[in-house]
C-alpha cells in the first residue's frame, strides 16, 4: 500500500484487476500513456471496455493513445475517512472525467483529482492525467488541474 497523503486516495491493491482485454491499459499507464478503448466498427470510445459496442453492437476494439486531458463531468469531495488509516487522506476529490480525444459521453473515467483545493473544484474544470507508480505492477492514472 502506498503512503497516505492528503488529497490522494491510496491504492488498496498492488496489482491491477486486469485481464487480457484490460492489461494493455495498465501496461500503457506504467509507460506514462493514457489509452482509450475504441470500437473498430464505428469509432466510439467506451470506458470501461464492454463486450459489445453500445452504438453498433460491434465486438472488435482497439486501444489507442489519448492526449491525456479531460474535463470534470461530475465529482464529490470525500471528507469522512472510510477507514481509520485514511484520516490523513481526507479531504480528497473523486471525479468522473470526460477524456479528451473521445466523443465524451461513452469515455469517462472515475479518478482521483490531486494537487487541487477540494473546495475550489467545479464541474467543467480542465484537468490532465498524471501517473503514480504504486507498485512494481500497478501505475494509477490520476488527474490534476490543467494549467494554461
Ligand atoms: Zn461501434
């Protein structure tokens, strides 16, 4: 488990919950790249990877690099520690981010927004991905306010 720092949700795991479909996402994260899962049939990005595209029912998908920016679609500020050891982590921001380079609605990630004032976060804020290596096999994508 990683150190508990204010504003940062510590990863409770050391290995990603991955399978042959999702492992490329985690491999890319370890390499500092954010991937999106795109339908080969119609180009729709979908997150998390589904068995079928919700637009065209296609079953073929390709992981592609995304630019790494995003927009806060929704968020909450967690102020109550869910376990005693999380006392040092609160308050932290948990947000749904629409990913740049996708069509938006189907490609959102639930992420921890770090390096921010939790009381200043707003829907529509621009953010960018940053990666935190928490173990030899797990690198967690987080987002932080985008400057400029
Ligand atoms: Zn499709």
